[in-house]
């Protein structure tokens, strides 16, 4: 902890550490980090699987956790450079997903194909400099247990998807979705919600 604090407080040391970990002008860790550091820092549960064609851009200063019996399918990209990425037990990240932290995915979650979860936004207020030079802001995305996210869904920073909820394919989610709900559209809105008194899924009327 003392070493980490010393590096953070010294600009030169911080730049040197950053250079030694990340490939310059890329958001990718160097091979020595992938091979000799990440496997000993980031937690992977029993029977978990990261397919060979996954792009795993994870760094040691933020958390990356993959729970027991969980899978990240081929052609997906996971990046924890600006926030933790936590994936629970028995969850599956589908083909060609993009997950940029901070993101927390619960247990028994299913993400279909081409889903984008990005807890990152680029700052843009200054008009005299390129957007990519203005830094970023972050808000965590949370996908609660037992949820299903359909193909080609985009979930923006700060959104929580409630437990046992469904987001239909092609939706863009800009606001929280409650538990036990079905949502669809751009922007997504709740179409159905489970009523525990009647034990049925009931349509939600939007005035």
C-alpha cells in the first residue's frame, strides 16, 4: 500500500508505471501483465471459461472477477481500465459483447449477442480540444441476478437492471429497469411487470 501511494503521489513514477503496464496510445495491457500479473491478481471461479478469441484488456489496478461456472464467449471485449468488472456465478457473456467498467453482473445472468455495457462516458465540454483528450466520467452499471439481456442491447452508464428482468433485443436502456419487469424500445420502457399478488405478468400502461 505504501508503494502504491508513493507512485500515485509522484507524477513521474505514475507515468512510468502506466507506461510499463499499458501499450502506449492503446487501452491494452502489455503481454507481461497478461501473463505474469493478471492471473495472480484477478479472481476466476471454478469451471469458469474465457474463450480464446476474447479480448481481455484488464489491468491490475482495478478488479476483474469471473464467478464460478461463468463464461465469456468469443469475440467479446472486457476492459476494466476505468472501473471494476465483476461477473457473478453461472452467468454467460455472449458472443461479441463489449463490457467496459465499472460494471457489476450478478449470478445466473444471460447476455445475448452484441450487447454493449459501458460505464464510461467521454467528456466533451471544452470545444477547443479534441474529445478524446478531455478525460472520461464513469457511473456503474448493475445487472442484478437472473436477468436476461437480448441481442444488440445498449446499456448506458449509471443504469441498474433489476432482478429477474428482461430487456428485449435492440433496446437502448437509459434509465433503471425495476425487478421482475420486461422492457423494450429506444429508449427502453417497461412493458410488463410481475404482480406477486395475482402471480401473473401484467402489462404496464403508459399514459
